[in-house]
């Protein structure tokens, strides 16, 4: 880009940078606030000022009678998140591959998947809840909530896969087939490594969206709460910073997963760049 | 079965199709059917009556809930669009280094992958009666008594919506902006357009579909919401979703189902308008 162009753009640079920084503070500030407040002393309340510093409220979390079924709901949310993650990754990869060819009903299914994404969550929740009730099944976090979560995570997975295969250079595959690779070898040795970074992204979405999902779980979780439902319950009856301690821990957990996913995507890309320095 | 071997796509797409069938189409069909049923305090009574709709469509509670919901949707949409567009514009046109651009972009999207409920709760120590905002304003003598409308109010609801959903605007608009040929911007400036003229006559039309995608997300999320409204208004405001949620907790499923069908039709009408602006497959 030419230098004078750069000089012209500087005009709005400072105000826009200020807006951007304020936006980032707006995004992260509140979470940072409860992170600080979760270190309240034992006599501290839900707001500032800090009444000393302690790990009191984090310890409280692990004493079961204090805050409901924290351990159980956490376990359920993690197990559900893993199951949803695996299904989202596999199902959307398969569907992504399917959409590389045209097939009957493909368009209808694509639009239904979009509908699944943007349909108000309360409809899915209510619908699955009543449906299970009518066919005489009792809803459970591993059955009805699992299905409800897939209606939320699969569209994201499919859209990511569409984006991947739209940019996919088919000549790599053609080259593999020309050199005598079977279609399974082509997939395993050529296609899969190329789309692996995006697949890690799909896994991250699958897990975290399920782990944090509330609206679609509400009527579908059955007897046992997932973690977001447990937290929601706590907002009405817990009036101590233990709520913030839980919020801080679960946010930290999400941040850890996001960082792990980003680092592995970066590592995959880097090792590929090292192996094939000339390819794009 | 011959078409299965001829085109493996059918087999590959089966899991997705099954999930959509079992957990989207069947449940929506169930809602539509049950919305015509009768009920008493103990059970649902299969029937074909219009009373649920009649009650719903003639009640003033429904009308005020819809007005409230539209108010939330339009206000949140305007704010998230303005804010999201500005942020995306800054990222796309002011950040030159691709690395910094990716880092800042990720920074904007990470909160999407954390818990919405925690993000709502985290406003409480800031906005409450004795919260940080009120105590700071009192300390510097700007106000004498705490401002009551900061938390548990419509203001708080909209603030939370903007906080939760602006990134749904940033991502698609940024995506559209990155595809704009930079020469067009320079041509516009060379032709004598001011910065604002360039934005509104070149950039905005070229990211129409990004704006539409973001709008679809924000509007549908707000229209169907019940959790943000009930948590942030402290139960003082009732949106359409809150009404449905209340009927669910009273086990009045047919009434809730009728409410859900009307909500679904409303959202579909709004979507059919917004989908005119985009070709979604081209966007990916």
C-alpha cells in the first residue's frame, strides 16, 4: 500500500482505537470483576469493597452441602460436552464431505440445518421436552439434552466445514489419486491432515457450546442438572461470592480449552509449513 | 438401494439428517400438534381446539410482551450493528499486520465460547445498588442517591444483549469487509469521496450480506430469549420467551406450545425479510 494512503487513514485511527479498547474492556471487564471478587475474604459480600483476600469461596465450592450438586453437574456437563464434541466433529465432517457432491434433498437439509441454528432455543427445548413426554421417555441429560445440544452445535460444525471445502484445493486430491492412492488413503493422508486445523476448531465449538448451553438444556436435562442449570439455580438462592468463584473457575476452564485448541491449530500449521516449505 | 452405492453422499449425510429429523422436525411438529390440545391441571388432553390461540391472541399480556420483545430486538439490533460495524471496520481497515489482526479478532470472539449466564451475572457487582458504578458516582459526588435503573431494568437487559451478542455482528461483517477489494476504497477516495461517503456508499453496500447475517443472529436470539430478560430485569419485564417459560413451569404445555408457534411464525416472517439480502452459501 502506498504511503500517502496510510497518512490519510491515520485520521480516524485514534478515536477508533479508543472505541476498540473500550469495547474490549466492555467485553472482559465484568468477568474480570467477578474474578477479583471471588477472592473476597470470608466476610466479604457480593460487591466491592474487598473484605480481605482469601481462597475461602473456592474452598466452599467443594463442600457439597454448601452449593448444591456442583461436582455432579460439572461431571455431567463435561461428559455431555465430550459426547457432543465427538458427534459434532464426525457428523459435520461426514456432511461436509457429502456436500462436495450434489445430491437430492441437499438444499432442503442445508436450510433446515440453518433453521436449527436460528430457531429460538426455547422452541427446541419445549418441543423435545413435550416429545419425550408424549412417547413416554423420561428426558435425560445424556439423551434429550444431548440431542438438543446437537441441534445447536452441528450447524456451526457444518458451516465451518462448508467454509473449509469451499477453499479446498482439489488438485492435492487429484494428485494423490493419480499416484495410485485409494480413496481411503487419499482421505487419511491428504484430505484429513489438510482440514485438521478446522476440525480442531469444530471440536472446540462442539465442546464449549455444549458445556455452556442453557436455553436448550432447560426442558431437556431431566432430573439431573448440567452445570449452567446449576449456576442458574444458584443465582436465585446463593448470595455469597461462592457464585463468583464458580463463575471464575468455569470461565478459566473455557479459556484453557480455547488456548489449547488455538495452540494445537498453530502447531499443526507450523509442522506442516516445516515439512513443505514451498507449498502454500 | 442402488443410489446409495452410486452416491456416497447419502450415507455421509445420514447422521446429520437424523439429528435434524429427530431433534428439530419432530419436536416442532409436536409443538404444532400439542398447541391445539386441551389440558387440565394434571394432564394433556388430545383434542383439536383453538382456545389456546384464542386466549393468546386476544390477551393484552401477549400484546405488551410482543411490544416489549420488539423493543428489545430493535434497540439491541441498532446498538450491536453500530458497535459491531465500527469494531469490524477498525479491524479490517486499520490493522495492517495480519498477525495482530488475527489476535484482535480472536480476542473479540473468545467470550462467545464462555458461559452466557456467568457473563450476565458478572454485571451484578458493577450495576447493583451498591455496585461499583453507583459507589464511584457517589464518591465523586455526581449523584446523591444510587441510580436504581442500572440493574433489574430494561437498560440492564439491553446492556446484556449488547454485551452477549455484538460479536455475532463483528464476525460476519469483518468477514465481508476482508473480501472488499482495497482498490475500490482508494478509487472512492481518489474520486473525491469523504471518509463517511466512502463508508456509507462503498463499504456498507459491499458488506450487506455480512450485516444481514449478523442481524439474523441478533434478532432471532433476542426474539426467542427468556433467560437474559428474566435475569437482568429481575422479573420486572416480560418478553415473549418469558411468557412461554412461565407457562412451561406451570405445566400448561398446550398454551406454551401455542405461544411458541406464534413466536415461530413471527421469527420466520422476520427471517424471510432478512434472507432476501444474502446468498448464504456464497458467504462461506
